[in-house]
C-alpha cells in the first residue's frame, strides 16, 4: 500500500530556472484569469462555467491545438468537457489522459480547487505538443466535478470515461490533477484519515500520488518518474477506495469504467485551510512550488507516453 519506488526528496529546493520562471508567469496568468476574473464557476453560475470553458478552448487554440468539445446536458443546461489530443506515433491506440476539472464549488472562486490543476494542464499541453510521443496524449478539462454532480452520471469525467468505454478506447493511464497548488513547511500542517498519520509526514510540503489497488503499477511508474526528475517532496499510496479522500476526484470516474487512474494532489482538505471556501483565492497559491511540480509533471507525462 505505502511502499513506493525511489525516495522522497528532502532538503533545500533548487532555485527556479529561467524556463521555470516563464512557466511560473504562465501559471499565474491562467489562475488569475480563471479564479479572479471569472471567479466562481459551476452550474449555479452557468455563465461563468461557460466563460471558463471558452477560456480553456482559447488557450489550447493559441497553443496550436485543435480542441474538441464534448457537450452534454446537466440540469437542463449545456456543459462541456474539452479535449486536446496529440496522436501517438507508434502506439496511437494506447491513450494517456491528463485530466483536471475546471468548475469550482458553490461559493468559492476555486483558485487552488481546481484552477491550480487546470493551469498546470494548460501549461503542459503546449510544452508536449511537438514531442511526437509513442502513445496518444489527451489533455482533458472536465465540467461538474463538484457537488451536486460528484459521482453522478452528470459529472463531466463520468460522461467522458463512459464515452471512452463505449468506444472501446484503450486508456492505459489517467492522471487526475486535483488541487495541487498549496504547500507549507510549517509543522503539523498535514492531516490524514486514520491510520495514515502513523506512516506519512506531518508537514504539508509534498505532492501526493494516490491510487486504488488495481492502479498500483501506474502509481509506481508515475512516482518513480517524478522522483527521478524532480527535487521536490512526494508521497504515494495504493489505498482502498473506502478510505475517505481516496476517490475524491475525476480519477474515480475512470475506476468506475475499469481504467487505470491515479490522483495527484496537495491533499486538499487534509492540508489546505481554505478548501471549498470563499477564501480559496490566488494569493493562497504557492507559485514557486506549483511551478516545480508542473515542470516535473512534464517529464512524468513524457515518460508515461513513451514507456513502450
């Protein structure tokens, strides 16, 4: 369950490179647009939800992608999943999905949950566009992850995963980027459901990799790659789905349709004091750390896309 390949980094974090400084500015621009300018975006603020979808579509187009919308109805309103694809060169039928939901919970602008992950996903899409991966890469942005749609048939990722299964698509890996922007070196800032406090550190400065048991091999491959490419703390666990928090994001939709999937997260309510609140604003984001994580994820995704 908790024994992971490699070793979590500890020690001083290296300074950002010039390339990472440019990435930092890009991440800040995306989060400001989505969390400050558009702010709360959900079915109750449908205009803002649509504005967020339009922003994502425009950003992907500017990056040279041809995004596709998957429209569906929820509560009588049109909602959209968005997808940009890089077709694999040698194994195009094997698909790696990098997913993040772009809606926010009612009453919150959602800077960390989940604009941080959307920004990372938007930054990865152009950086991997011309890499000619062996496997097909899909950057997917989901509507309606938050309540009242979570784990229902109107949840965006549930709609998307169902359509993939109906088309018999071979998704070999799904990475759910969920609330990845808050890190702190303050002691006793990391909480866990029992009994994980016995095994994991109490300082909330790491990126967590979470899977269920059937997705353990994907979990090991992803965290091994992260630890190889990045000097940043990381923890992982292949955890039974009944443990609270294990299935709290879009990866659960892919588990539902028997696809291997993992969640990458700062652990959200187990660390972030502004979770699902009006105070989840851009000033709470740890931008240097988010930049390091996003930079490392570029290598992780590339490794997964070229692993055969």
